[in-house]
């Protein structure tokens, strides 16, 4: 069993059985029917206290097929100028909506759901800029609804344990962190990952994962230096972030859509070191070595594809009337988006959504 200590990043839930009911049945809606929606819904259907209530898509056939495949009770599509996600949000039998659209649409979809008085789980990256993120948080506060960014890795038992080890002092005071994540994405300009209007690029798609390792062990930085390469459309293909801290600690984070990397994290302390085995967004082994002692390996399995842990947290919060997850609080989402804005200023990346924010 994973032990928990008083650290703001550590979950208050019992991760030993994330499928077990924690309260009354919660009725879920899903906005979009793309790849991430399909993956997450498979895990969502495993929770014992969840009903798959409704799904929306721009296309009625896609919505109907998705609903049929996964057993949703209702489906919605764009009709007469009314987006399908608006109809989904207005369904009186939907309690919470998972927003799985491309990044650039997160703000408008989540805003419509919150204004309808429904709770929201928004896929990462939360929005494309800090202005949009701030508006959603303030709206959720005003309407009294639950709102959370879906950073699934943050809830995994292996990640929880890694943060706990760093906090415990076993490897001493953390002095530096390195983490990378990358893969060569097919150069398809129609794919949202390369589309500037969709918020494409390595930063919003990948960097949240290396950043978790820095912020989860050292906190948010005092200084930031970013380097990156952009394609002809102004989309960042890869980036390297150097984070500095007041106590002299450092972190280097790499994200790439053009190259394979080791996908490894290292947390180096004054008394020892922690390293990962398996991709940093879902590590299966943690290797801990104190001083020159023989290393100790802790192994982890996940339930489903690993998304059940964040889905359990969101479901539990709705059941208990909690508006903000203590494991994924609004302050961390806002700080992340402000940091990403700072990276984009240094790299020269701009999205169409930024024009509305500047007005």
C-alpha cells in the first residue's frame, strides 16, 4: 500500500482500489469523440459508481457510433448552429462533463458547461493561455461547480510514491531534476498536434509531464529559460526548459515531437538519487539509491490504462461537494499556464486564442 504524508501533491484518496464506489452514482458526459476520449472512457466505464450519460460531437454519426460503442444513454451533435457540447451541457441528467476536445477549444466548451451549472474535468493542457485558465477558475468559483485539469499522471500510485520519497528525506535535499518525453509525430498538417489553431506543439501536449517531476519535487521555479525549435507554421517541434530556484536547485526538462528519448526522470538529492523505469508519465519502476548503497526498486501496476485514478478523484469530489481537488488544485493549473505563457514568449509561439486574451 502506498503511504501518504502531508504534501499538497499527494492524493487524499486510497489508491488501492480506485474502482470501488465512494458515494452515489455520478452521471458523466463527454465532449468530443477523438482518441483521448476513447481511451479515457474505457477507464471511466470501469468505475462502479459512474453512469455514461451523454456524449457530444460535431458530427451526428460520430456521436451516435461512440454512444453505441461505449453504452452512453444519449448523444448530441451540432444542430442548427447550436454546438453539440451546449446541448450536452444542458442535459439535466448530466452531472459532470469531461472535455476532450483539442486544446484551443477547451475554454469555450468548459465555459458553456460551467455556465450550465455542471461540473467539469478538462483534459490537459487546461487552456492555451493563462488568461483563459483564470477566467474558467473565476467562473467555477462564481457558479459553485467542481473544476479540475485532467493531469492523469499526477494521480498514479508510482507518481504519488515518487513525490513521497522526495519529500521523506530518504535521498536528502533535492538539488536537481531532469526529465524528458518525446516521440516523432507524423508530419500531418491536418493533425491537431501540428495545427497552430488547435494549440498544437510539444509544449501544450507533452511538457506538462516533465514539469510534473520538477514541480512535484522542487515546486514552481523562480526563473525560467526556454529554448526551442519552431516549424514553418510557428508550432514548437521541441523545447528545453531550464528552471532555477532560490536555493540553487535546478531542473532541465525536454519535450520533443521529432525524436525519441529515454523518457526518464532523475531526482538527485544530497544523500541519494531516484530514477524511473518506463515512460515518465506512467513509470512502472522507481529505483532509489542512497549514497553508494545497493539500489532498491519499487514496482507498480496500474488499473486499466491508468486514467481511473484521476477519474476516481473527480467522481469523489463531485460526490462530496468539493469544488477543487487537493491533489490538482486550481493554483497549480494557473501557475502552470503562466509558466507556459512565459515559455511561449521566449520561443515566439502564438495561438489565435491569444488575440482574444489581449483585447
